[in-house]
C-alpha cells in the first residue's frame, strides 16, 4: 500500500510540474513575419460567423462580424508580412480572431473570398479573407460605421473589406474597389 501511495505521489508531482510549465510545443508552421515580430494581445471577440451588411458611407455591402462591426484590411499587409503587431496598433485595430479555422465556415454565407486563418506572433488565430488579415476599428462606436475607412497608419491604409476580400469603395468615389 505504501509503495502504491509513493508511486502515486511521484506521478502526481510529475503531472503538476508538467502542468505548471508555461512553454508549449506546436506543430503549425510560422511565417517569417511571425518569427521576427513582437506581439501584443488584443483581439476582437465573438467574430464568427461573418456576414454582409450595408455600412454608412460605403458602396455596396461589406463584411461585418457577428456583432455587426465593420471588418478592415491593412494594405499592403499579408499573411506572410504582418504589419499590425505592436500594442499601439492592436489597441486601435484589434485583430479578428477565432479558436479554430472550423469556426469560420459555419454560417459565413455570402462571403465569396477565401476564408482562412494566420497564426499571430502571440499564438492567436487571426481570420483572413483572400489572404488579408482582418481587424475591427476601435473608433467605430456603433454597428454600421466605417470610421476607419481610408485611414493611413501603422505602415499602410485601412480599408473596409468586401465579400470577395477586396477593399470597399466609398460612396463618393464611384469606383468598385480593388487595388
């Protein structure tokens, strides 16, 4: 009985020591941007499913999250070249994240671009649309706003995103989006 108890205590101690470790091992590939960037943890919550909505000041419908917040891309950011990684950027532009790629496809009707995820330097999975990481803007106080449209900061220009994953056109521009 004492031998069994001693073995159990040793096993429990090993288990506790392993659980207390803060290091993790992952098998996912990382991009060069993820390897060299510093990170801050700021992300939007409850993002999936994505949907389309009419937003004031923009032509046509744009992509919004499940809470109705306008989603943005940062030109020229890509999944292999993340520009918004510092705390100042992520405070103004929280990354749209999910716990898994499977959460994206459920209920994201009307989205014609390719949905995906990129693993951010902090380990979170950020939603991408046609290769563009997606963000919400802290300056959009209400649903249906696009106050971040055409803002230039953090190495690029912020644009609301269409169902195809392209920048949206403003009502005054008369263009159909694109680069």
